[in-house]
């Protein structure tokens, strides 16, 4: 059982799914998540994306790398992250609801 501190908030999961349905960019979804959860840790972002979009860890590793290295002059552009992650999210849309 997850502690209250580590428990995922389902209203955030539903909002992320709604944003994906509206074709919101991955980066904008990450920004929403950081603001809504008040937590910018890579671990938090990856947990929410895994749960929200039924993604495997290998499919979301680019988000973790982009988020972590963005503070150190990441060579990954927002467009590259979009290209890497969005297809996996789009493949899972039928599972959202």
C-alpha cells in the first residue's frame, strides 16, 4: 500500500488523459503535472505517465532523461521528446476510459 506522500492523485491522472485526448504536447502535459502535483522529480513524472498512459518504463525513459538533463543544457529538444513519447500515448488512448 502506498503512503499518502507517494500516492498518485487520480484527478491528475484523469486530467493528463484529457490533455492527451485534446492532442496536448507531451511537454505541456509534463508542465501541467509538475504544477498540479507540486513535484518536479523525474520519479514523480515517470510514475504519473506510466499510470496515466499504461506505458512501460522503456517507453518513458526519454521523459526522465529530458527532465533531468534539461537543467544541464540537454541536447534533447521538445520536438524530439514529442516524437519519442507521443506515439506510445496515442497507441493507448482506447484504454483511457
